[in-house]
C-alpha cells in the first residue's frame, strides 16, 4: 500500500499552502477534503445560476504577499482587486463614508467632527506603527519563552530588540494596545460616535467580544495588518470570489505534483507507538503517510478525530478549553439589480466597499448583549458588500451579488438548537434590517443563502462556526496559540503537525499558519529550500 | 479653432470637455503637446479597471501619419525592418524603423487600411525622416494627428462593452485586425490593439463625433465596470505587458546628443521584427553585421527581490561589476512581483547568477539602501490567454 510523504487533512487555504510548500520542496503530498469541493471557508460556489458567491470569507487583504510570490499564485489564477473605502448609513438618514484619498477622507470626517478629521492621521500612524511591529512576526514561528534552545532565545531576543527600538513611549503604548478594548483605543483619538462605530466594526468580526471588551483593540489591528500591493490596511476582492485563493493554491500545489482527493472525510488520525502513521476515512479506507498535518481546528483535530489515549491529558484538557466561540453568520444574496440606498449620495464610491448600519459603539455593544443572552442580535452588525460592482465575474451584467457578514450570532441558542425555522427567522432579521436602508432591496432578491454558525460548522468543520479557528485574544496568541508549549506547529504526537488558523498568527485568509507549518516540517525533514 | 502658440502651451484633444469634467485629481500631463489626464480619481483603481473590467483611455495625442500612393507598400518596406508585403488590408502590425547604422529611430503600429493605404502611429514626430526617405517613391505622407479622435477601450469586459454599444460581431475580430462600423452615420474604425497587454480595442473616429462616441461608451459601459483611465495607470499596464516606450527603453533616432546611447532592434529584443530576406531596407547592412559580430546590449525582464521599485537602478553582477541599468520598474499588482525592464550589457543577460540591484528608499529623513538580488525573466510579465482568444470573452 502506498505511503505518502505527507497527508494534509482539509483543503482549506492553510492546508493547501502547507501542501504546496511541501510539494514544491519535492515531497509526495496528498490533501484529503471532506467536501466534494475544495476551499474550506475560502470557497466560491454557484448556488444560483449565473452567480458566484464567496460563501464564507469574502474579502482579501491578509494573504501574505510572500506566499503569493513563493507559490506563484497570480500565475495560477489569483488576482486581488482593492476596493475604494466604505460607508456607514446612519439612523438619522445621514451617512459616513471613507475614501482612499486622504483629503477627501479628512473632509468627510470633518462633516461629523472637525477634531476627528485631523485625529485620523494620528490614529493611522499608531495603527501603522503597531502593524509594522507585528508584521515581522507573522511569518515567524513564535519563540517559546520557557525554552533555552538557541533558536527560541534568538527569536525572543529579536522581538525584544525590535520592541526596545520602538522607544519608551511607544513601548508603553504597544503593551497597552495588546490588552485594551477597542472603545478605549478609539476614545484616545475620536469623539464622533459614527466615526468610532464605523472603525470599531473590525474589532468584533469573528470574535465573541464587544467593542468595550478588553482585547478587542488587538482584533481591530488583526484586520489592519494586511495589505494590498504594499498599501497596509487595504482590502480587496479576489477576482472570481474567494475560491480563487484556494483554487490558485490548489493549481500551484498540483503543478508541483501534489494530489487532492475530495469527498474523503477523515474519521480518525491513526497513531502507532506515539507516531502518526496515517488516517482512517469515514468509509473505512486507510491512507498511510510518513506524517499527518491537520488543517482542522484544534478541537476537531484532537478532541474529535483522535483516540484520547494517544494524547497527554494536560494537552487535551487545554484543547477542550480553547476558546472558539462562534459569533457570526453570513448571507449570500443574488440580486436582480442594484439596490437603492437613499442615504448614500449618487457618485459616492463608498458603496463599492464595505457598507454598515452600525452608527455608534453602543449599537455594536447592544448586539453583543443579545449574543450573551443566547440569541442573535436584534439590531445586528452588518458588513455588507457588493463585489459584482468591482468584479464582473460574480454576476451577470446589471445583476449583483451581495455578501452580508452578520454579527452577533450565537452557536447555541437560549431556546435550543438551531433548526431550519430559526435560520429563516435569523435571515429575516438581517434582510429586514437592510431593507430599512434600501426600499427596493427585498424586491430584488432572487436567491439567498443564509448561514448560521451551525451551518458553517456543518459545512466547513469550523467548531462553533468560529471563523478564526479560535479567538484572537492575548491568552490565545503567539506562543500560547493554540496551547502553551505547542505553538511551533508540532502536536504532542510524533509526525503530527497543525497548520490551521488555530495556530500562530491566527485566522483570516492569511496563509501564514500554513507557510509557517511547512517551514517547521521541512526543518524536521532537513530539507533545504 | 486651434489656439495660436502664444495662447496655449498645451492643446486640447477632441474629448477634452469630457475628460476635464471627470479629472477630479486635476492632474494633467503633456503628451506630444496635448493635455492628457494623468489620473482621473485614483491610479490604482484605474489600473484595476484595465485588469478586471474595462478602462477608457484617450489616445488622440498619438502621432499619426497617413501614408498613401501607388508606392506606399514598397516605401514602407524600405523604411521598416519587417516585411510589409505580407500585411494585408484589415491588418495592423507592430514595427520599428532604423537609421543607416541600424539604430532604432522609433517603434509604432502600422494600420493597413487598404491597398497602398496605411496609417503609421508613433510616439515621436518623424516627418523629416519619413519625407527624406520617401524621395523617389510615389507616396504622400501627411501628419493627420489632429484629424482623428481616438480612444482605447482595454480590459476583460472591453468586448462586452463594444457589443453592448451595438458593434455586432466585434467578438470575432482577431488580435491586430481592424474593421469599420457605423455610429449614427459616422464611420467608426475599430482595431483590436492596445498598450495594456490585455484584451482591448482602439476606436478611431472623426473629431466631430468624438463626444458622441465617449458618451455612448460611458453609457453602456456602466454595467461592465468601464472607467476612464489616465496615463499613470496605462504606464503600469505597459510595463507588465513588457512593451517598450520611446524615451524610456530607448532614445529615438538621431536625437540623443551623447554617443553610444542608441539601441538596435536586436538590443531591444525586437530581432523578430527584422526580415533580412525581404530585400533592402534602411539599416540592413549594419544589422547584418551586428548579427555576425553580436549585440552590445540586451533588453530583459527582471524579477527583483522585495517590493520596492528599482527605477533607474544600476544592475550589478558579482561583487560590484556594473552590467546595466533599469529603464522601467514597478511593483506589479497583478503578478505580485517586483518587476523591471532593464538594458544589460551582453553577455550578462545570459548568466543568470549573482545579479543584483541597489535600491534606495527615502524614509522619514533617512536613505535606506536595499541590496536586492534579481533574476532575468521573460519581460512579458503579463500575457493572459484572453488577450489572444477569438471570439473574445465577455469578462
């Protein structure tokens, strides 16, 4: 029976990234995917004729340019197109837009607060400083502060040196930044509620925290540290939907001789003599490999796909307590035309980017309160975009695809499990909310895919539908991610590795966990690249 | 009325009323004496329109000569290095022409409108050279630059835009071909040509119908993401496509004032345009000699480490041997590579080891020097299949 050099469980973007790097280095790699299609949460599907959805993740910024270059993703079909700013529609009928042009942006903020218009530059400089500090760590394996290995010591020394390089004042700021709430962070700069409400959106995305919760400032940064073509903090669309990211990774992987098998669900990771030797598929078939690499989140990997007897109890205990709470839902909508948004003036290009209705910090926090009560937000946070305004491949001319990310949506409801009826009620809440700002919206709907955390877990395998494979809070970052002592992509079982977003530097379509895991594996294999 | 020289530095193109009302950056450049928009709203977004939807670019300032008369074909065969006998009416070719020393005077496109009826489009003006080399031929050469309004529609949805405007069958037009349509009684010539290296068309019309054409395109184009593009975004697409530009990759004709600054077609990677079998042409003897003894330079594409454009950097080999210079450089948003077009001394373009460039980046009161290794690659960095597909795709 064939023994592969490596088996990767899950054809998400990180699994494919690891697989492509290993295949490029000459290894014989197979990727096993449970679904009949690849991509995990980086997926595009046609669920209504003529329309392509980005069913889960929907925008691109964090994907590391180094990976795109190493794996030649543009040649394999990836094109990322930036979009121009965004807009928040306000309950009083006004709007707040952002623009890529500095002075247009300044004048727009000044319509809401003259003070904030100029404070925006300070805010921008501070986030850039923090991004620059953290950027170097993204494609680096986190050094273990308890280890005396030279590589860990050098890694720590490097962080310490760069930290001291920030200077006294910025060192204090950096430490505070990593633990403070988004509200406290924004209050340092802004007074206008709508400006803060608009900016705070990214501090809660994918996270079961409110903007007043400590730690939420870091989540905001996590969404700023991406780039499109060197423009830090910019976001874009993958042409053809997010499936183009996984598709180009798969093409790259296959060009190096890699093999992808879909509709192959891994039921168990087989361990013999404390070594991973292969996997058992749900049909009973076994696939053997010299190593197994899991792109699944840590709970799914260790708690659901392994025999507990194969794992140390301490480790398993920490895995079970890893915070991976679901907080978001998604609607994908096919539209017969462009919806009117009367509060946004014609010619304002904010509508080609992210659109929101959360015009204050309180709006967001109240939404979080509902989540804590075990129900979806009655006034939900909405991150809504119309990619077809930028990407002609998503919908027929004149028709549009709308992607609506929604928060907060709990994985378990106070009155029981999710079911079809509750999903429909959740969808109605969101559609009604959008229709408050768009009178012709409901008439244009041709098809809508409504996804709760329950659906996301069932389809992609993400525990509780948590889009980051684990929350991005200080206690679960860097050398603590996913579990202290196991942050360097190796599991407590020999020849078993982790490459998903549960590992450093975390979630978002970044590819960094996958690239870092590949580097560690090649190091263990003593393969030089 | 064309203003007198004392009245205006720059002339307006036939689209000026439209382009000026849309140019919200107020950034204009000088293209051959015409005011040309550098950027309408955002260079990046205009660039991405050309790469993802469609972009509209005013190419009216391009220098255009009408070349007619019973000797027109044989005259062009003498002037240009490529064989014009093979070029039939309805076709467009890219061509270069040289001086007697085999050095390139300019490059351009030649449109074969009919038997002995040509249009030559170039970056620079060359009337004296064209007329002088026509002595003895029955041929008439006229500068018709101001007599034709022209627009480029470039990008993946460009064919769909033209189809929606009523140009029936446009998708069947082959690359480097031209055809005629009627636009409300005006004759509209359309060629499948362009400077972006993507699917795209150029539209040529009487200046009186210029605004009609612009309005019609913008009206139907709104469903297809059509967006006006300025010359800065065009320049990005030009470099990605690996096209050379007069005054950048080479200095045209007899204008450089320093010796050794000229380049031959071979030294610009244009050897494929030289046809020694067609009989005599200007520069033939010198080019034959160069073929025998070898070229001094080679124009290559470079893939450079990092993301800082290496514009006008020296190219070094080994420790510090200076082997060439970067002519054009940019971060390519589509290829996600730091690309450049460079002129290297031969034979350094062949040994792809140990090449590097020195990039200087000025950051907050400090020069930072980046030693970036690079390698020679095909300079056609971007060349998608949709550029060549017939029938042309919709998106």
